[in-house]
C-alpha cells in the first residue's frame, strides 16, 4: 500500500472512531430513548423538513429516528463489539499458541487439532450455531465472535513463538537459569506481540463484519440497541419504495469502517507480520 493511501486510511479510521466516541455530544438525539422519537418525523428523506421545521442530514427511519444519530451510536456498537472480541480472542489465541510451541508432544498436537477443526468451518456458521445455543445479546455476540476467531491467533502465535524460541536471546536466558515463566512473560510475549497485533487489526475488521451480519439476520445485538447491521436490515424493507437512505447510509458507514481498519491492518501485516520479521 502506498504511504498516502495508508495515511488516508489512518485518518479515516481516526475520524470514525472519534465520531463514535463523541456520539452523545454530536448526535441530535439519543436513539435509545423512545421518548425522543416521533412518528410524525418518520421516513423523512435527507434534508427534508419535518412538520416542525426541523431537518435531518441523512433523513429518518420508520420510527422517526435521526439516521445520523443512529449511525453514530451504531458505530459505537460495532467498535465496542469488534474491540472486545478482538482483545479476548487475541489473549486466548496467544495463550494457546504459546502453549503449543512450548509444550510440544501431545499438548501441541491437541491444540493444533482444535485449531484445524475450528478453521475447517466458516466463522459465520460457527457464530450462528453459538448464538442459537447461547441466545441473543451483546455479550453473547462477543463470545460467539471470540470462539469463531481465536484459532487464527493461536496458529499465528505458535508459528511466531517457534521462530522466537530458536533465537539467541532465549538460549541466553535459559543459560542464565531464568525461570520459564520469566522467559515467556518478558522475552517471548513482547517479541510475539507485534505480528499478533498486526493480525488482530485485520481480524477486528472481520469481527465487525461478523457482528453486522448477525445483526442483519436478527441474531446479533438487541433490537433496542442501534447497530449498523440492524439499521441496514430495517432499511432494506423500504428500498423498493424509493426510501433508499435508511439502508444506504448505514451501509456506507459500515463499509468505510471496515475498509479503513482493513487497510491499516494489511499495511501493519506487511511491516510487522511473521514474514517480514528480520
């Protein structure tokens, strides 16, 4: 990726994250509060004036909810679920991958078989089955995404750790009779984290896409909580009536979020991934 394109991706991601964090101050209403909604303002087109003279930048949905406010809060949901799931999956995968690299023998074989089994199924299928088992809810969506993605991190962590174990600093640490936990905590993990974080950036985009897909199917976050996937699904019912903005606006916001994260992640993978390590 060219430096200019990378800079644009970072800037776009920063603006989106800032807008999501500042949603309570930037939004004209709280889309969670039904008392602030009015059916008299329902399905207004972008810049169309409401009966009281108020106008909305991106229009309103079928409940009179300001689409701009709903998208800002939906971005908060997407980023919250994506970041939480990514950090949890990264931690589980790092522990599993390091365990496989250090223990060898049957523990390594067991972990690798679990990873192979996990990766043999599409992530969306695993997530749907888990949601059907666990039930709906934001926390359960995060759990489903973590279980669907931890294997990617475990495989990467094992590969990187196997390389790092053979390096001179590990042999020197063992020669000094340092405890194994100190070698892992202060030597292996700091050197394994850069490529792991590079993979995590890419996988965060996948986690956000997975959450949006589940919400679009009605299996994600609760209906009372704005989500980009829910907004797209709700607006899809009105596309053929010419009221395209209810689905188009959140779709563009979701696409911009995923593409910016993906671009940043791919550049980081090129620079810090296992293949690029000295």
